[in-house]
C-alpha cells in the first residue's frame, strides 16, 4: 500500500476494530491473518487523522494484489 499524499502514516487492523495511531503502522507488506475477513486502514499526519477510514474485504485485497 502507499498513499497518494506524502508524509502520511498508515495504521491498520484485521480484527474488525477501528484503528488509530496506537495500532500497527503499515511500513512493509504484512501477512493477512487466516481468520481475517476485512482490513481497516486510516492515515495520520502529526498525530491527527487525515481523510476517512477505509474498510476493504480480504478477498478484494487479494484480488488487487493478484493473489488467488
């Protein structure tokens, strides 16, 4: 993943919770947990949320990544 705007930090969750700046930061590719059905991501700049939280299904993630 990468942002269209530079200088943003991306935080994510796979457990249906709502990530914030205290969740893991996406800095490199991650393994999708076997029991995960969705991924939520949000971006922050200088400790403040920027933009909207996004939710994407694991099946869509795999499709976009070219994983069968």
